[in-house]
C-alpha cells in the first residue's frame, strides 16, 4: 500500500510539474515586451513575428481577423487582447505552438486532441514537420504529409483554402487535427486514410 501511494505521489508530482512548466512557458511568452520592431502590423503578421522570436510553431485558423492594424500594449498578451477585443477569437500556447482560432473551437481542439491523435492512422510513426508557410494551399500541404507519413491525407473535393503556418518539429497528427478542429472541418477516417471536409 505504501509503495502504491509513493508511486501515486510521484505521478502526481510529475503531472503537476509538467503543468506548471507549461503554464510558466505560456506566461513567459505572453508577458514579453510587445514590440517587434514594427508598429503597423495586421494580427497574423504580428503573431508570425512573435512565433519567430520564440522559435515556436504557429497555426492560425483561416477566418482569424482583426479590425486593428497596429501593435497596442506593453506585453504580447496585451497586444493580442487588443487585436481580438470585440471578436470571438482567442489564442493559446500548447506544446511549443501558438494556436489561434475562435474561442469555442480552440477549447474543443485542446480538449479532444489526445483522443483525436489516437484515432488517426499510424503511418510511418511519430513524424514531425518543420517549415515556414506564409500562405500554403491545403492540398499542397496534405500532399507533402502523404509523402512523409505514408497516410493518405487529402482534402475532400471542393475544399480549397490557404493557411498561414510556422512549424517547428510539429507532430503531424497534431497538425492535421489542428487544421480540422480550428477551422471547424470534419475528418472522414479509415485505417489508412484521412479525408478533410467541410462540416
């Protein structure tokens, strides 16, 4: 019984430590000085510069917009809050990636990510993707994923959209799920394929 309690304590300590580290990283990034050397920037360009400065990934849903076209605020968090004031958009840092989308989609994505990754085909294993894409057509991105992972990832007929992505050793499954969940798409899965379609 004492051994079990000791192991449980170690597991809880590890989980708490991981959670505290993740929270600290998020706080640290969003508490940085807001300035990126340019004052007049749209929110996507600003986020790209923040991700570049911190060498982290960035995935922005295709419909993210802001009427504000300049950096306002002392910290990154304040600047982003000003960009997204009076909108439904929000942002989160998770696993060295800034995710930006409508708040309800963002929450849903993070809650279901572990379950979703388990449901995708295994392919060639734990492949990670790195690259900078200021505007990439989703069919081109999925073609690249097919060649790297061995999984038939493709958009449904009629699904054509461009995305802004900055990827630093991003697990391919997280990338596919983020594209689906943050853009409110759906996945049609089989043992060897994933088709992404509009809801």
